[in-house]
């Protein structure tokens, strides 16, 4: 029993020693941790103090930047950087600096700028200021030159005014002398005018008397002139009947007459080289071979062997133009061979060919050549004839130019 109790106490003693040992270890461990915590707390306090010092430095720097950007204002004026940035970026940088610089650049014809930072305008400002300075200096020089020109012009104007004043004084003096002379001349003119009026009255009276006599003589002369004109008219009428008819040889004769329509037909046609518009004189031969002029006709339509004409004149209605009367014209010669030259690119008419027209013309005795010369009678104007050398030569030589339609009418087509 005693032994058993001794073992229990021993166990208790061992447990107590172990607990003491554990508590001793825990005390030293806790003490070391506490010292470490104290050391860490001291280190944290140092870091906090350094952070506070750094934060104070940053706050001071921020306030300095605010003052640098916004001027000498208290930090309370700009409660946060967003307000400061919005104000200076939008209001100061974009609305003021950027707009002012772009207006200056636009005036110089340069491209606009776009800024995102406050320091960007400073790179353009020296150049712009230099250009503005140069422009101002140029303007000052121009203004100075303008002032010099104005001063010179004023000086010249003053000199001109002085000369004009001097000239005006001299002119006034001369004007006064001229006025005096003018009055003397006017007085002399009035005296002379009165004398001339008196002489004119005397001359008028003499002229009126002469005019009366001259009018009487003029009336007498006019009566004589009218009598002579009547005599001359009668003589001309007689002369027309006999005019150059003695040596005239007939070119043809009147075949038929339609007096009511004023038409006649003759025995000449295309085969005789007759053309429209040709005029003939009509006469008849009486006893003794005397030729009496009866009137004139104009060819209007040419047929193959006959032609229709219009009676343009009849000398004596009692001696009218009748079949058998002879015709003649100094512009018509049936023995002459007309020479034709074509000019142009081709015929306007689609009904005939150029070969047919040439063959028909040759059958009437006409000659067709390629080049114009002094022997050419007619130039036939075809399409685009004005651009041909033949047309230019014909104009230079005075060759008669006929149109295509006239030629076709001449050959009866």
C-alpha cells in the first residue's frame, strides 16, 4: 500500500516537473515573441513615420504642382486633381491656348494643332512668337515706309499747291488783262456789228431785186429745159429703133408668141449651148434691108431644140413681137465651145451620176477639163467645193461659178 502511494507521488512529481519545464519553455518562447513583436512594432512605427514624412512631401509636391498649374491658390481651391485637370485641360489648354494658336496658324495658312498636355503649346509658342515678331517688324517697316511715302506725297502736294497758287495768281492777273481786252473787243464788235447790219440791209435790198430777176430767168430756163428734154426723149426713141441694127446678125428667131401671157418660144435650145437668164433683142427686117428694133426677151426654160422666153419689153404695142422676128445677143455665140471644170467631192443629187452628167454635157458640145485656167467658161460647184484649189483659182481668174442644180437644169434633168 505504502509502496503504491510512493509511486503515485513520484508520478505526480514527474508530471509537476514536466509541467514546470513546459511552462518555463513557454515563458521563454512568449518572451521572445513579445520582444520580436516589440521590435516589429518599433519597425512599423518607423515605417509609418517615414510614410507620413513621404506623404507630407508628396502633398507638398502636389500643392506645389497645383500652385504651379493654377497659380498662387490655396489647396482648398482645387479639392481634387480631376477638377484641376478638367478646368485646365478643357478651359485653359483647349479653349484658350489651342484655339488662340490655331487661329494664329490659320491666319498664316498652316495646319492646326491638337494638344493633350499643358506643356505641348510651349514648343510652338517660340516659333509663333518669332513669326509674330517678324510680322510685327514687317508691319512696322511697311508702316514706316507708308509714313515716309505719305510725308513725301504731302511735301510734293504742298509744293504743287504752292505752284498752283502762284499759277493761279498769275492766271488771275492774265484773266484781268484778258477781261479788259475782251471788253474792248466787245465794244469794237458792237460798233462793227452795227456797221455790218447797215451794210447788210443795203446788200439785202439789192439781192432781193436780183433774186426777182433770177427767178424769172430760172422759170424761163426751166421751160426751155423741159422742151429740150421732150425733144431728146423723142430722139432717143427714134435712135433706139435704129441703134446698131445695121450690122447685127441674127442668132435665132421667134417661133411662137403667146401675147396674153407675155411669152415667146425661139428655135434655140440646149444643143445650141443656150442657158437660162440670157437676154436677146428682137427685131424685124423691112423693105430695103432696114432692121427695126421691136423689144427684148429673157430665156426662162431651155429645152432640147427650143426654149421658152419671157417678153421683157415691147417698143410699140402696135408693132408687137410676132413669129418670124429675129433675135440676137452680144453675149451668145453658138460656135464657141464652153469649158467646164468640176470642183468638190461629188454630186448632191442622188438621181444621176457624175459620169452621166459629163456624158450629157459632152453631147451638147461642152468640154470638160480637170484644171481651171483663163479658158475656163464655168466652174461647177459640187459638195464641199469651197475647200478645193479649183474654186480658189476660179475666184482669182473671175470664172463664172454655177451650182449643181443649175447645171442639171441646163442639161434638162
